[in-house]
C-alpha cells in the first residue's frame, strides 16, 4: 500500500498521463483548487470519471505541463504536503505558463482521497484569461 508521499510523487511525476494518474485515486476522490473559485472557475472535481476528464484536459489546455522543484515538507502515512513549480505553454495563446503550487494529499487505503492545491491566481488571470493587472 502506498503512502501519501508516494502517491503525491506518483501523481506529480505522471502529470499529463491521466490513465496512469487515475489509478492512484479512490473511487470517491476529489481534487480541489479553491482559489480558482475567486476567478469564477470550478474549484472542485469529484469521482473517478470526472477526475479522469479533468486530468485528460490538461495536456490540451497547457501543453508540456510538467512539475519540477518538488519539495515535500510534511510526510505521514496518510497525509503529505509539498510545494512544486510547473511550466507549460498555454494552448489557447502560446504564452509561457509558470506557476508555484502547494498541495496537500490525503491518502486512504493506499489511494488518493483528496488532493487540495493552492496556486497564484495572478498568472491565471494575466496569461490565460488575458486580463491586465496593474
């Protein structure tokens, strides 16, 4: 049975491969990006079918999306917390995408039960939505 840290690392290392990633999740798992709600975007995806669709859209939305500089700060059997950076190209406009994430993973019975991530919404507004921020 995988620990929370092992699950988080497998999730991050397999980004862009939804068929591999989805096997890491429990049937009733969820991914949350709560700060996206402040931009009028969905902030929670739940259930394996929904998660597979969400994860499968990433390569089209942000081609070349990869995590790097992964640092795990909390490592217990059922919870892990880390910080990681991502780079990609924005599919809709060709601009570079760079982001710093923080994520908390809750594991249950060797599967991801919850992945809750925080991100800087300024690059989302500026680079993806095209909103000028002064």
